[in-house]
């Protein structure tokens, strides 16, 4: 059994009664491509999200500090696919800024590949 920093056993949160497809309106893919390591930040600190779902408010509050898409998913305990859809929606409506990694048109980093090859040869 895992313990927290005070030596107490972790308490698992009960499963959410709301299914992920209900949060995303039935959609299974985001409106834009989002890398797991893409960085997300709130567009404005005082956005009025009172008429938005609680997930939007939680993401906005969390992203006052720059976070990765994967980190948002982990910290809020929301499935990654759902978080990607919500972040894409919030970005489209101007609530968030997304900073995608540059991947040189999908080509791998040659230096990284050479280091991996060198390491494999040493084995």
C-alpha cells in the first residue's frame, strides 16, 4: 500500500459519476492536434468561466502556471483524451494558449539518433 508524505495510506477518489463522453459532448478527438508535451497556459487570469463546465474552471486555474497537456491530465485525474479535447476547445475560444513543440516537419533529431545508436553498440 502506498503512503503519503505523512505516512497515511493514499485515499483513492471515488470514480466520477460523469462519463468522459458526457464531458466532451460525445467527441473522441480534439479539434486540433495536441502533443502530450505541449505547454498550456491561461490566456487571461480573470476569465469569466462561471457559465462553463467545472472541468474548464479547473483547467484554467491549473494553467495559471505553464503545464504540459499530460501534466494537466495527471493533476486533475481526468483521462488524457478528455483533457486534450477540453484544452483544444478552450484554446479555440481564447481561454488558453498552447505552445506546441517544433518537430522539424516530423523528422527525428539526428544527434539523438546517433547517441542512441552509439549506446546500442556499447551493449
